[in-house]
C-alpha cells in the first residue's frame, strides 16, 4: 500500500485502514463471528507488531465511543451502536489472539530452552521450565502445547536417543494431566471421612493417599500413594529403582503438582473456618515438599543406578521440593507463627523434615529461605528437637535482617524466646522478647507484638518466681504484659499465644498467693492447651493447678493435678517435674500414706484417661525417685 506520490504506508497507517475495513465488514455481515475475525487477525498481523495494532484499536474505539456519546439523532445513534458492537467483536478476537500468541510464545521459548541444554541435562531443564514460580506459569494449555511441540521436535532429530527422550517427556506430560483428571473427582472426598488426616501419621487412617492409590492406574504414582498411606518414606521407592522410566517421573511431577494445587485451592476457599483452611494449606505444601525431599534422599542413597543418573535424579527431585517451598513462602498468609504441624502429634510425625535441608542450601532467594526456615524451625521445636530449632531460627533471623523482612525477623526472635522459655533459660527468653516487642511496635506488627508480650510477661513471672518471696508490686508489670498479650491474641484468634498468657497469669497469681484468680486463668489455659495439643503448656497447667488447690486447701484436687503435672513434665523431660513431685510428697505427708494411696485409687479412672495404665502405675516410681534425690 502507498499514497498518491508512492510513499509506502507505515505499519500504524496500515493497521488503521485494516481496523476500518474489519469494522465495515462486520457491519455488512461479511464477518459473522469472533472466530472468523480471529482467523483474519492471525493471517494479517505481522510478528512483533502487536503493540502498534493495539494502539490503533484503542484509538478507533475511543473515536467510536465519542461519536456515540455525541449523537442525538436516533438513526445515527443506531449506526454508532452497530459500530461499537463490531468493535467489541474485534476486541474479543484480539484478546483471544493475544492469549494464544502468548501461549505459543511461552511454549516456543520453553522448548528452545530444553533443546539448547545438553542432552543429559534436558530432564532437569524441563523441570526448571515448568517451575511454578516463573512467569508466566505453565498451565494446562501450556503443558499440552509443550507436549505437542516436544513430539514434533523429536521427529526432526537425527539422534535416536535424543528423539526418544523428547517423546518420553511429551508422554509424561500428557499422562500427568490424564492421571490428575482421573483423581480430580476424589481430590477432597477423604476430608469427609470420620477422621481426616493428611497421611503422614502412623495410624490406620489412610487420608487421601489410600483412596488415590486405589484409583490411579500408573504404577509409579500407585506405589508412591500406597506407601504414603502406610506412612512409609518415599525414599524407598527411589532406592528400589533399577532403571529409570523418564515418562513415569515426568508424569509424577505433573500429577503431584496438580494434586497439591487442587488441595491448596480448595483449602483457601473454605469460608467456614479460614484458619483451619489456611492451616491445612500449610500442611499440604510441606507434605508435598517433603515427598520430593525423600525421593531426592532415596536417589542419593541408591546403589542400583549409575552414579551420574542417580545424582541427576536426586538433584531434580530436590529442585521440585525447593520449588514447592518457594511457592509456599511467597504467599501473603504464610504462617510465620506455627500452625503447620498442629494436626500431627510429635511422636508420630515422620521426621522427614531433615530431607528439606538440601534443597534449602540451593536456595538463592534469602527472603523465601528465611521464611521456610521459620516453618522448619517451628516444626523441629514442635517435635522437641530444640537445638535444631534454635539453629534454624537463628539463621532465619540473620537472613531476614539482610533483606529487611521485619515480620520474619520478629517472628524468629519470638520463636527463639519461646524455646528459651521451654528450656527454662528465662533471662535469655526475656532479652529476646524485649527486642521483639520493640521491633514489633516500630513496624506495627500486632501478631509479633502479641507473641512478644506473652513471652516477655511469662519470662518475667518465671524470673520473679525464682526468688524466695514475691510481692504483688513486683509482678504488676509482668501481669500487665500478659494481660495485654492475651487481649491482643484473642483479637487475632491466636490460641497458642492465648494459652501461654493464661498459664503465665496463673503462675503469677500462684506466686503472690491469689489462688482464686490463678484458678480462673489456669482453667482457661488448660482448655486451650488441650484444644491445640500443646503438651508442654498442658503439663505446666496441671502443675500450677496443683499449687492452686493446695493454697485453697482442696487437697484431693491438688493431688490429682500435682500427680498429672509431675508425670507429664517428666515425660516431656522437663526439670520442672521435681517441683510437682515435691508438692506430691508434701500432700502425701499431709494426708498420710494410706489416705494418699486411697485418694489415688479413687482418681484412678480419671488419671488413666489422661496418662494411661502405664502412666498411672509409674506415679509411685516417680515419687520414690524424687525422694531419693
């Protein structure tokens, strides 16, 4: 095209004429559908000129809207309306073209990245291309198109082994989507069983894994799900591989990703209990990351595969583990204060958290790494591994400071303070809590402040209790900290923190011999500790209630709670059991051996309900052990 003096038209001018013609043709009925217009666009638009076409489109739309607004004549207004309808059809076709172009462009670049890699690195490159943390994210359409492109590329390669590998990739991608389609209908059905669990517990409750293992056809996922249902480490599957079916591992990567995303999406949408939904979301991310961590470890330990192959697969598996953790860490509602393992009991939770160490060492994103370490540190503390937890939280504090992630830094100071409390290092706990309070207030972090106040108040109470006598004036500030922490935690619906505040308040009122107020606080605390499953605080609640009822001269109740506190604290390997034991010995002296023994027998069924027959039978041994020093 050119003007009257033969000067060629610019691309913009050509597109302006093109838009005019399309609108006229739609008005005249020559182009009847969005699909027809889409085909014309696909044939006419030049590569790399999309932005110019979009500007031409916007200019025309603006002119048509102005014309429509200016019309008062009904006939002209009707004609202007017709042109606006035609423009809408053209815009819809353009939107569709953009989506498809971006889809094609993303897949073409992904394919090129895979083909540019060394042949032995192509599987790892495929996993990198599919990383859900990249933009744009490879959705189903991308995966389907990439599979087609891999298949076509295989036909052009002269090297048979390279062509075979690309076909295996394509086969695995398609099978992964098909396997998910098979399981999608029963994605959350297991949640409606009488007991629901994610499936890492040592119990006969199967969670989703058993149901999925029965429905899946492909051997590798079937074996993995069956193992998870029995609480077996995924490492065994990797160790048992004598040869590698690449398509099966590609299928597994797609299937697990879609199962994980489906569960996360479902939990996020639960309106009836947002906290439970988010809590289960956290469990889901960590559970799937741990499966890949276990598989990575299994390949590292494998003796049945060539060294290069097993190392490559180990690296790929922990790369997927890391991708999962990164996705988790980037969420706005990332749980900096526990919650992730609240539905697993400490004894039965499989200690595969250690498998996540290696992928974390690969992480270059400091902020994400700090947040992931926070969850891992919390989980280690939950399982009673305090030294490992301290190391993780200290590293997280350092990393969070480097990137200025104040909320993460405050959270880890609070976690360190809480562990110091458990270890009876109250001075260190107080110091860490004071730093957390200052930072939290400076940064407007209400959740951080609530946790810091709870830790600070509790530490101060415990330091005061170490004196021979305590006055109400000395505990005025600690009680104030605990009350403020409790009220703030209640507003935030933080049950764990509320429990600590109530137990701290109970301990404070016991120390200044105000047993009635102590009883109210400790019974509140005990109810919450039972609800959240915090066995350390539960044990302390019983211990302090023993002291409360002794002060109230209700010796039967004092005996019950003191014995429970003594047993539970000793089971948690806390030195505080001796304090309860000393109260039990005093009660034994006051009641007399016979009356004390009768009292225990009367409370036998209640005590057995709490600590079992073995626990009840162990009580006399603990009393004797304390007597002998």
